[in-house]
């Protein structure tokens, strides 16, 4: 019998040549909550004029029983929205003189676009200085590995940094998305060059680059270091409404129709 490559089982396309330093999986029983040793379940954040309340309920977030995590936005009978958001307890720092890859394998719900107004799933990182030192956003640094809004056929990759989000506000780019199915979303932080201005962050969908920024794009060394040299933690969530997507409407579907399903998060270096 031919032995199966465990990387292929997890859909770890693009990791050839990388050491897999951390593989976060979701192997719990169906309906089981995430481990609070590995994840902080967030309930007390209200940003961007979003309309959802994040909860600790397994109705909003649980293991599927098939090796995945389900993040599920729900609407109550009186029109109130709830959803799930988790943040990794561990932090991960791009390695000096190496290329570090952060990647997830995920899919969206099967709702048609007209039933996704206001739905805003994301896979991203935030600088650990935000929770360890109280450094405010966006100075703490943020890397949006994947954002999608309103069921549009594009994904977005964005850094946030510096006072007033300058100069990062101009560095976002988008990529065409063929469907709602399983895809790998990744960034690579390349610190192999000793000159910080020549170091890079690349955004990739299924291994194909669609955005790239360099240290020199961020103008100051301390701004670049906030996104490329400092520890970050992972965040998975499905927001509802907000300044960017706009509010949901009467057609917006809840439940599994607009789920975010995640197979793994991986960290690798070479």
C-alpha cells in the first residue's frame, strides 16, 4: 500500500521546500467547542459598525466532526445577528533570514451572491503588541491574509500599519475567486535580505501571488517591523455588516449557507 503524504491530506499545497513548524487542526468531535488552551473565544469587540454579537455558543462555532472548524453567522427571530471569532493564544514571528509562510485551507458557504449581503469572513493576523503592550491599531500591525465581503467573486489581501493606517491604506490588492469552494490562502514574509527595505510580504491564492509589498513601501523601519518582524496571532471570524460590506438585508442567509469552514492553519519556514 502506498503511504499517503500527510501534507497532501491537509491540502498543504505550496509547502514544498518548507519546514512545517506548526500545524493547527480541528479534529474534535461534531459540535465540540474549540480548545481554550489554543484559542481565545472573543465576545467583547465592536468595530467597524458591525451588527453581529460574537458569542461563546457552539451554535456559532464548533468542530464539524470531519476535521474542520465551522464559523456560523446566525440571525434570531427578532433579526439580531450572532457569530464567532477566535484568536490564537500562541503567537508566531516571521523568522529572521528566512521565508515564513502562514497559510489556511478554507471554504465559504454555498449561498448565491444575492444572499450574502453583509457577510464578511476573514483569516488574518494582528500584532501581539496589541494585547501584550496595549499598542493601538493600526500601529500594532495587521495582515489580512483573506477577506471577502458580500459574496463577491474576489478576495482581498491587505496590510494595516502606522499612525492613521499610513502608508498601508494604499497597499491592498484583490484577486478573482472562481467559486466558494476549498482554496489555500497564504502570505509569505521574506526576511532573507539583510536590508529591511528589500524584504517582502507576498499574498497567495492557491500558490499564485496576487499582492506584494516591500519594506521600502512602508517608509519607516519601525512600521515595517510591526508587520514583518514582530510576533502576530491568528484570527478567524465571520463579521456581519460594517462600514465596508454594508448591513445585511432581508435576503441575507444565515447558518451553514454562509459558513466559514476551515481545515487547518499552518506555519512554515525555509
